[in-house]
C-alpha cells in the first residue's frame, strides 16, 4: 500500500535524480538510435555593421556590429574588424536578433495541405502513449517549415498532439531543408515529453474506457509513473539502490542487479527518462488549479516540469512558476474557445514575466502563428502597456529566443547572441515588434539560408516545386 512519508524519512530514502549534465551516468532510457545527421552549411565569415542589436540576454546595443565566424557568434559590439574574406552587411537602420525559437509546433506532424492523410500528431489508441516519438511522423517537405523560416524561426520543438494523458516524445529541429527528419534534428538536444491536462484526454477517452474525468486523468498519470518507477528499479545500474520508496528491490540478489531484469519497454523507457531528468516534460494545461496539481505530481514522482503550455490562467500562479523554475509557454491572446480556456486575459504573458527568475514564452501551436512570433510578442507588449507595464524590446525578445531555448535544453548552444553560440541570427528591416517588420535575412549556423530579396535563398520543398504561389516557383 502506498502511503505518505514524513519529510525526514523521505530525505533519507530518496536518491538524487540523474540529470542530463551528469555525463557519465546519463540514463540509457534516453538513448537515441535515430541520431541527428544535421551538418551546417559552410559559409564565409560575416560582419553585420551598425545595427540595433537585441542580444537575447536583456541587452540592447545601438550602432553595434555582429561577427559570425565558422558557424558561431564570434563577437558582438562596436567597431568590430572583419577577418579577411568576410562578407559585410550594412545594418544601418536595421535590427539584429537571435533566431526565433518556437517551443510548441506541430509542423511536419500536421503538415500542409491539412487533410486526414497528413494527420499524424495524435496516437489516439491509449491514454498513455509515451512510446511514440513525434520525429517518426515528421514530414520534412511540409511547406510550413519554409514559411516559418521567412518569419525568422531557426529552431522549433515538434510535439505530439494533446489527445492523450501522455502523448509521446517531442523533437527539436533546426529549421533547415532536409530529405529526412534526422537531417533537421538539433544536435544534442534532449527529447521533450508531451503530457496533457484537462478537457482533451477526458473528451477523447470518456467513451472509450476512460479517463472520463479530471480525477481519472490524475489517476492515469500516477499509475503510469508508478510503473515507470518500478521499471527503473528493475533496470537500475549495478549497486545502485532503488530511486524511490515505492520501487521494489525484490529482484536484487547478493551480487547486485545486473540491469537486465525483464523485457525492455519503450513506453517506460520514456517515462523513466523523464523521471531521470534526461527527457524534458512539457505539459498542455490551461487552468491554474490543474497546473498546481501537476506541480504536486512532479514532486511526488521526482521529475521536473520544463514548461506549461497554453496556460491561459498562468498569471494566477506566476510567482510559483518562477520559484519552481517552470516556464510558461503561452499565447498572446487566444482564449474562450472552450471552458478551460475561458478565464484568459491579454496581460497573461506580461504577468508571468514579472517575477524575478521568470521564464515567459510566446509560442504558436499554429502553422500560421509561427510565421509571426515577433508580432505575437508585440501584441503582448501593447496589452501590457495599456495595463501600465512598459516592457522594452530587449526584454520581450527573450520570449521568443532565450526562454524557449532554456525550456528545450538548448540554451547553451543557441537562443542568445553570445560568443561561442550557434550563429542563428535574424536581420530585420526595422524594429521586429512593428507590424511592418520583415525578416530580411536569416542565418543558421552562420549560413544565409533565407533572403527576402534573393529568390535563390528562399527554400522550396520538393512537394511545392511546380506549384503556384510564393513558395512554389511561380510568383
């Protein structure tokens, strides 16, 4: 029988989780047999001069230069010197930002044209389908990738849909043209785990054996994580004690466990990787009360929530989100399209952004919204200003660059313009938070892969070749 522990006893029995930065002990439950084959496009050094630069770290630099060398940000500042053979770009009157990052996208799994044959985002065969991976549904020829690139998006997380309690693993992609999804996979990025609260799972499964209620949803999460904890106990490395108090050690012998107890289970691999901290947990959740329950669930099973997605009521517990290091990946102003989305306000992101150490994110969940993440952020700024909160561009840019990178586990590599990071950069024709803003040039790892004025640098998928329209070869 499961029963609560006192804090003191829990402190004695709990073993610290294994996190992704514990290199030597990284969980084998997060192994990836479908490794990235992405390779940056070779490009000469590049110097953008005399631009307004938003670094993504909270700084705004006027009349500054940005130097890109060997696919990395080499320097940001005034009066930089270009190395021999460098390309120079006049940034006068223009703005430079890190490449935009969308933490919640379904491009490739719900691609265009939208039709049933392309509906590959929800495995609606069981409430818990942690065994499925979104990358195995991604269609790289989705025209939406090129449209997002034209909006300045250089990286994005593709998630399964929200029909299930646990929908499966998400994948982080570089927004580049490729024949296979492995050619787009962001090197070294951890997988995400998609979970969902509230109306969607109970609506989908209410007449299919359950769960049919919110309490049924929570019971389903708990049962899944109990199974995962037991699985971890049976497959733990030799000489390691059970991680949690409910894990059995009955399979141990005098010589210690050899890590081979029982058949491998793909579903429990993923849930075990989430408990270990190697797979980042992203939860579709609208209501404040349900977010609070999920935070308690995370404490019960010793996993960390990377971000709540959609969260129209996140403003009600913004302080707690900041205290627990959980990001709010939110819409600028979507609300009211179902009961759990009823209590949304247009100041939601601004309020989530206010506490110290907060992590507010503007996400899309839309093949159209991803093309204008900058304008979605601008709407938040305007709504905040009307409520007496003046948010400067150097802070707002973090909502679509640094903060999503943080929640996706890739901030050490991208998301800000700092020396040594990937040269994922956007050159805008003006203030990116203007309705008139356009991404003129987009660089991924220092290579100019999109140019608004150069048709040869506007990627077109094989699917769109010969089609009419701006991406199909006929203007």
